[in-house]
C-alpha cells in the first residue's frame, strides 16, 4: 500500500463521517462538493462533526482516493469506514431517505 493509500485508509477508519471534497465544508470549491455538504446538513449533520479532506491540497490524495474507492469522481463520502458514493449517489439516497438512515438519523418525513 502506497503512503497516500495508507493515509487515506487511516482517515477512513478514524473518522465516522468523512468527505473527500474540493474545498472545505465552509468554502466548497465546486458545485458537487457544495451539494454534498448541503445534503449532509439537510440530514441534520453538523458539518463541524464531518472530517473533510480538501483534495486540491494534495495531488497524491486526489488521485489516491479514486483508486482506494474505485470511484472516478470527487466528492466521496465515507460513513463508519464504508464508502457511500459521490454527490449523485448521495442525492438519490437523500431522496429515498436512505442517507438519513446511514448517517444515523430518522428518515425525512
């Protein structure tokens, strides 16, 4: 396992809610990352409780996360060590109520 893969693996295992994104929770730097943050907020998640990793700060992480999850796009959400998906998957899960359940909340009414 490369250094970047090991760092990613450690982050995934050590953080309950982890979002690899472009920018930060307070300043997303692409629309998809912004949507991912908004979906987390809509599920009642305090973004202070979300570990975010700005992939724009580290080229090895930006490429490594795509290999780690076998998913080609950013953002990528992990919950309790499990890869959930990108913003499109998050949106589908939000609409079905599944994202609320994964994040530990009750489904939206």
